[in-house]
């Protein structure tokens, strides 16, 4: 029982960089487009936080982490629409381009293409004094950027669920003609959706980079793909996406705990959540297929 | 008022004209490489020379580049096999990495002996490992209709962790600083055809596989069924094709090809399995497939283009101060440019739009 608060604490720490990216993936799903660039956008956010933060401090770094991936996502979608290019391939291109550019800029700015540690950019724990509370302490001991990332995720979720933009985004995904008849440009809605998606991924990236106060190449470690899986596992719904993100965060936190307790190889334990999630995806698909047959 | 555009999906990309795509890719790569050398290096002349001329300067350099293109071509062929069946498998990276590991493990401590038999056994082990990593997504698609894109990337990521552990843990060569398995017995490696270059039989095998795949897609009923299934599975089923087999077999074949590519890397230039040795080959292969217009016959040339970008960037990084990742950035930009519709098509669309407007306004509907 004593281990439960630690497990929940880890769960929240893993959820903070994952949930915003998952919501970002959901935004573009609403407009009927699969954004597979989530992984690259998270990296763009993480690198922007460290690169800009090293010059202007963590607050401006966090802002840059939101805006740079948003701009990348918006421009990539604009290119996809105007050049009538395949958004799937564009996403792949972004995923390849971002780490390469980050490495080149890192070499120029920090003098290394590897790990770049910047003093003062590791996020503090704003509510740490309340972390000792019984039962609910795990809610308060997180890093400030984790809270900020989760706030970004919630705000975007609210925008999707409660604002005209959310309604238009869904209409853009379901029936573009209807949107045109209402006098709304579906391309513009899609562009905003991509920008929001980038912004959400940027929050994820900032949370990751701020947790260690450093840029580590490929530090997203597949979180963008997991976020995409969470969107599908959650049935492309807000609640479901958050729940699926929480499930994966739980698996990761259990893997971390198991490593600490058992001394089993970290890599093997880190592999488990991916295999388990793949099985969950397959079982979910089997269930859906069975329902349709019945 | 603006009208909605029928956005292209990856299904529209199918097999298309390879020549314009490759011309666009080559010219883009050349321009970008020149820009990169000019902007990112303090010695642009040396960087340019290293990028453009060094890989072709002598026969060994060129032949080594040819060797580099072989695994890429096999992986790209795997991508084409899955994409043309409408399965968007993104698990190539893990499949190739598992193939490398299995090939090295098969020869580890020489327990399968040396010589041609051992080499073939290692190649088979590599291909099988790739297929094993592809098995779960294939089964998921066949029996549950699970999205291959999601399951393949998940299983691939998991496999990468497992192989990382095996190479860096129990099978690591403890005598060196490199995180790698012990070097294989030279007797079981593929023979070097033109030393000092690293050229082996691998590029020739890749070309044969590409030609066989081209024959399969263009000349056989099964190939036609494969393509038809990729475009419209229900229609393919109505035509009496074995759609259940097409739901899983292309994914396994792609796994075999990726695994074989990984094995060739070990048995060719590397000589052992190193941690992280796949180095993004699964992602580059998708770019190669795109540049080749999903046409197997064009794959060797497209793979050679990407191998040149890798080789040129590496040489430029050694001989000048051009960042080594410039090659990766150029590859990504080439993919972006090639994915766009050719300019002439855009002009044609514009012409049609203007013509419609001048004949009584826009009729509405979705533009094709």
C-alpha cells in the first residue's frame, strides 16, 4: 500500500509529457487528418525550450516551446494543402527534419550535437510543500512545467469540446461541404488545428526538457507514437484519449517501479509497455470487429 | 468563397511515375547540398567538393556507396510491398535492427561454424527475426483488423529496446569500449568483391529482388490482386482474390526484407551488431520508396541517391566542418519536396479553375 502514492506520483510525471501530445493528435483527427509528426514536434518543443531558455530564461523558453512547434505544424499543413502533398509523408519528413536541424543548431549554439545541459532550466516543484499530504500528496510534488503542460492539454480539450472552433473542427473532418455552405473555410480550420496540435506537442517537449534541464537527442523516445496510439485507443474522443494516455503512463510508471524493485534490465521493462499497448490495440480492434458482426 | 480541396492521402500515391520524382529528388538534393555547404561550413569549397566529388572520386568510394545502398533498397522494397497493399507499416526500423542482431547472434561464438553455410544461416536468421517483429502486427491485421500503422510502430519500439538490452548486456563484447557484440569470424562474412571497398554481393541481391518485385507487380495476377487490395480491399474480395492472405502476408514479407537488410549490414560492412546500428534506415526507406514512386524497378537508383547523401555528408563532415546531420536534413527536405505535386500539375489545376470562373463561376463540389 505504501507504494501506491509513489506509483501515482510517477504516473502523473509520465502523463504530463504524454497527455498534451495525445490531445494534439486528437485535434488533427477532428479535422480528419492523421498527424504523424507528433514525435518531431515534441522534439522541436524540447529543443526550443532549451535553446531559447538558455538565452532568455525558462519562461520565454516555455513560450518558444509552444510557438515553434505550432509554427512548424502550421507551415507543414499549409505546404500539404497548397502543394497538395500527402500529409502522411509530410509528417515523416518533419520527423526526420527536426532532429537533424536540432543537432545542427545544437552544434552551433552549445558546441555539441549530444546532450546539452543548461543551468537554471530544470523546472522547480512549485507546490512541493504540499507533497507530504496524505493520499493527495502525489498531486502536488510535480514539476511546474508538468502542471503547465497539463493545463495546455486541458485548455485545448476545452477548446475542442466547448467552443465553436471545436464544432467547426469536427465538421471539417466529417463533412467539408457543410462547412463551406456555412461560409467557413475548412482549410483555415485545418490550419488552426495543426497549429494547436504543434502547440500541444511543444508543451509536451518543454515538460520533457524541463524535467532534466537539458536537451538530449531523441529525448521524446517514441512518446509521439504513443500519443498517436492513445488517440486511437481512446476511440478518437477526448475522455478516451486522456484515459488511454493515463493507461500508458501507468504502464510506464509500473515498469519504472518494477525496475527499482527487481533490478531487472531497464530496457526490457521499458519494452513491456509497448508490447502490452500493441496487444491492447489488437484486442480493442477484435472487440470492435466482433461488435460489428453482431 | 474558397472550396474544399480533396486532400491527398497516402493511398493516392500508389505506383506512380518514378522518373519525374527522381529528377525532382536529385535536383533538390543537389541544390540543398550546395546551400548547406555554403551556409553551414566555413570552408564551403572543401565541403562542396567532399559532398559532390569525393564519393565518386575513386572506385572504392563509389563501390562502398553502392554497398551502403543495398540495405536501404531492401528496406524500401519492404515498404513498397506493404504500402501497395494498403498497410502502412512503420515498423521497419525495429525489424531491420532485429535482423542485424539475429544475424550477429547466429554467428556469435561461431556456434554455426564458418563459411558459406554459416553466412546463409545468418542471413536466414536475420530475415526470420524481421518477420518475427512483423508477426504481431500481421496477426493483428489478419484476425482483428487492427491498424498496422499503430501496432507496427509499437512492436518496433519494443523490439528496439529488447535488442538494445541484448547488445549492450549479455551479448556485449566486454573487451572494447564500443557497445557492440563481438566481431564475427571473418570466414562467415560476405566476401569483399573489390577490396579495399566494402562491396559485397548485397547490392546485386537487392537489384535482383527489386526486379523480381517489379515482375510480380507488373506481370502477375497476384501482383495485380495485391495492388487492387491496397486500393480497395472490398472490391478485391468481390473479384474473388484471397484477401485474407493479403491482409497479413505483405506485412510478413516486408519484415523478411527488413530483417535481411539488417543481416546484410552485419555480414557486409559492419562485421558485427552495434547498438543503434539501424540508424533511421526504416524511415529513410520510406523516403526511398516515395522517391521511387512505389515502383520496385526504380528503387536501386533511389536508394543510391540516398546513399550518396549519407556518404557525401559523411565525407564532407570529415574533410570540412559541415555538420554530419546535414545529410539527414537534406534527405528530409527531399522527401518534403518530392511529396508535393509537380508544379505542372498545379499550373494545370489553376488553369482549370480560371477557366471555370470565366465560364459562369465555380460549380462547387470537390476539386479532383
